[in-house]
């Protein structure tokens, strides 16, 4: 036990060395980044039509059709570069095949109808029908991507302003920028997850980004709030000791919250995998890894960075 300014601190709870964990976390995140770059070079980044432009044609069917048989018929009518993906939605009783063409490539209505008739003849017992067709010009897709990016940047700017104002007594700008560094790392993890699992970057990903921004920020704010409180209670603690004590005090709460939230999202992942619901996969899988990353980065990236920055600032002031 140690007595600081009349207040007692149990030294057992300050055994967490945030600086050592920070070094380990940096190594792990660097490995994740390298893996993302390698997978990105090998497989590329898959963008939804909404972001890159192109045409998406959907055919519904009943029963069972082999992917290879369906693709063989499609290849007769669509000579442009394309992909064929089987999808299933909870809102639909039928499964669907989605044909995607990127960029300016388009398929005429006549070709779509001819393909539909050929599919009906080839699979007479499967009730194949044209479910929907959507074409997005590259210019419109670029505009949509830009608006999505602006929404994320505005959210990040509001994060910096909010944290800077709320924690001005412990170095508001410093706290805000280190919190933003942790958020950037979390978003990097979600992006790498999409590359590794070969998930499309679509509107679901933007929803993941905005959700992770709020979730990770909340954990960081709890940490900073404890630092501010301990600074009043134990003014003789150094900046690093204060951070270690603060992390020790909220670590269990942080882990429990992250695990319970991740379990809920993992349930969505399991359902999406069991029923082939691709629309859920592109949300649930990156969300799961983003939540786990937020649990680590909010404490062991934002916190130690704040300590390092504060020490450097104090040295300059002296």
C-alpha cells in the first residue's frame, strides 16, 4: 500500500505496465497491416457497384442450381468481365444469382431478357426469373463514395472537438488526437478484415465505420475520465502511474463490455454463414474485429500515446 497526499493506493492494481503492452500492441497491429497489404496485393480490394460504378443483375430461382452450370450460361451472353455470386436474403424466399460488371460496362435489356429465356430453358424446374437490374455510372458512384468519406471525416472531426473540450484539464488537444489515432487503427483493422475475408466494401462498411467510431470513442472517454479523476485523488502520481492505475480500474469493465457486445455480433456472423446471407456478412464480420480492436486500442494505444505526448510536452515546458 502507498499513501499519496493522504489517499491510499493499492499498488497491486497498478501492476499493468501500459508502456509494455503498448509496444506489444504496436507489433500486433503492424503485423495486421502487413497482412492486409499482402492480401490486398494478391486478391485486391472488392468494391461494391455503389462505390465503383457498373451494373448489377439479379436472377431469382428455386430449388438447386450448380454455380458452374449457371455461370456457363451467363458466359454465352455476357462477354465483358463479370462476376457471378450466389446470395440469399431473409426477406426473400428464393435464392438469387447476382451478376456484377464493373465500371462503364453495361448489359442491354435485350441481352438480359435473352439470358433470362436461356436460363429458363436450361433450368426448366427452377423457375428462374429476372429479379432486378441496377446500373450506377462511375461518376455517380464516385459522388456517393465522396459523400461517405465526408461523413466519416465529419464524425472524426466532431470526436476531436468533443474530447478536446471535455478533457481540456488533462491536455484536451493531446487527448483528442491520441483518441483519433486509436480510432484510425480500429478502422484499419476493419478494412483489413474485409480484404482478408474477401468482403465487398459497400454501404454496410460505412455503417461499421461510424459504429466503431462511437464504440471505441466511448471506451477511450471512460479511460480519460478515470485519468482525470485519479489526477485529483492522487496528485503525486506521475502521468504514467496515473494511466496504469486508470487502466487497471476499468480493464475488467472494458473486457466484459467488449466480450458481451462481440458475442451478440458473432451470433449475426453465425446466422449469416449458416444461411449464406452475404448482406449480413459484410456488416457482422468487420464489426466483430473492429469491436475487439476497440477494446485494445482505446486503452493500450490512446492511453500510452497520451502519456508519451504529455511527457514530451512537459519537458518542453520546463
